[in-house]
């Protein structure tokens, strides 16, 4: 099942990488040589920027908000903390580094300033991993440890696609929280003229 999902994700990414958009000649050459990693860098960057802007835009008094009364549903701040935790973990594994966020559980942080700082550190760390990615490096099999501690193997690109998809999924959650508070999320802001 995982192999089928990964093949489908790679096929989709290759299909999406053929979209036409303005590029410099050097960027176009890089995209031709590394279409999958070029697509993934762009997709990751868009979502990571939305998440960072969302964290800044939401007032601190809403960081403890959760929709409904079910305590197992994360608060707005806990989602940001969760994203910081997993971006550090998965990008460190993709890079082959020790997790720079190890020992810190950002889901337990309660102030906006600390959460925004931790989230931005995690996203900045991931920026370097995505920017150095090539299709060749992405096709390498790496050993990973899942959040539950289980050991497995993954393609480096597969782990980074998973990270991007996870970011995108939780950005959707964050959008809902913003809409509940009548705040326009970054992805819906109208461009200034």
C-alpha cells in the first residue's frame, strides 16, 4: 500500500512539475535536470510560507482555541507546535542529522512568541534540506524513525513529500481556526494592487 501511494505521489509530482510558469534560464535548466525536487521545493515553500504567516497573523489570545469541546482536538498553538516537532524530526532524518529539536516538545509551549520562534526555527531548518535536494539524492533509501518510534526505510524524497503533505494538511486545519475567528487566512488574501 505504501509503495503504491509513493508511486502515485511521485507520478503526481512529475505531472505537476510540467506546469508552465515563469523561470529564469538557470532555474529552468535546474527544473529540467531535477523536475521532481524542483516541484517539491516550490510546493513546500508555498505551504511553509502560509503556515509562518498564519502563526504571525493569529492573535495570541486565540492560540489556546480549539473548535468544540473535545480535549483530544489540538488547539491552534498545539497544531503549530506539532508542525515544529515533525518538521525538525523529518527534515533531520532526510538530511541524516541529529534532530536539532530533540528534547523540546513544542506542542507543550503555550506562548505565541515561543511557538512562532520554534516553528520558524523548524521551517528554516527544513528550508536548507529542501533547497539542497536533487532528484538523485531524493531517490536514495534512508532509515527513519517514525513518531511512534518504529524503524523503517523510506526514499528521502518520500519522507520530504510526506512532510510537505503533513504541513499542507495541518495548514487546512489552521485555516478553519482562522475562519472561526473571522480572520482571512494567508492563502485567501487578495493581492495588493
